[in-house]
C-alpha cells in the first residue's frame, strides 16, 4: 500500500483535488475534518485545549472554533502550542485509519506536511497550487474573510516556491478540467510505480 500526502496552501483547492482522487477510488483522510472531530471527541485533547486557551474554548460542550481561530492566527506561539497538542493526535488517528484500509493507495490531505517536516512519512507528496490572487478570491467567497485575515493565515504557511522542490508531483488548480486531467495522470503514475 502506498501512502500519499496531498498538500497545498490555504485556498489552493486541495480538498477539491482530494475529492477528485476519492471519486477515482482512493481512500482519503481529510486531516482538518478529523482534527475538528478529535478536538470535539477526545477528552485528553479537550483538556489540553482548556489548559491552553481557557474554558471559553468550549461553548455548551462544543468547540468554539471562531474564538480559537481569533486567538491563534495572529499569535505564532499559541498556534505552535495548538499544533503541538492536536497534530500528534491526528497522526495517531491517521495511522489507525491506514490499518483499516484495503487499497493500493491511500491519501492524507493535510495543509502542513512541509511545515511540519512530515514528507518523509509518505511514499509521495502531491502539492496543489494556484495563483495567490485566485486563492484570496476563493477564500473571500468561501469564508467571507477579509484580505488581512487571509494574508495572516497564508503567512503561517510556507510559500509554494519553498514547497516545489520538496513535492513529488504538482497539480496546478486553476481550470477544473485541466485539474481533473492532471489528477488522472498523477494517479496513473502512482499506480504504475
């Protein structure tokens, strides 16, 4: 079984690309979705969040993601502490998930593979890219975020220029039909090697 990482900057469309692979039969672990589930379900992670950010991080037993995002996205120290708490729990959950799969290729969609220096864990890493202006436009539409909020989040990630040499494959996600074509090409290569 090949374990493939799929990454890209915020707004690049990595979830869209991951769903294309999923539609072609590749089991995909969506790290962001699973991290939210773990923060909501794991008593150990919940206690760590309360210890770090106070009781306000949960409202009526539910994770207050807006409050949490406001705290961490302009504070790199708090963001590092959050990542140090959540990422090991996600990594452990991903390992368990892999053991339940029965496929030639499995994929982890994760924004921070290179930032966390996890690329060596994977048999191959795919980088999804898009021009910065397009990414900002997508995020404004998707999250109704301000330019300042978006750029602040982008600044917490490596630039595509820094990621290119570390990726095994690059999928430029501008035109959906071209993206689908490239996804099929990459999958064919992965299945044949």
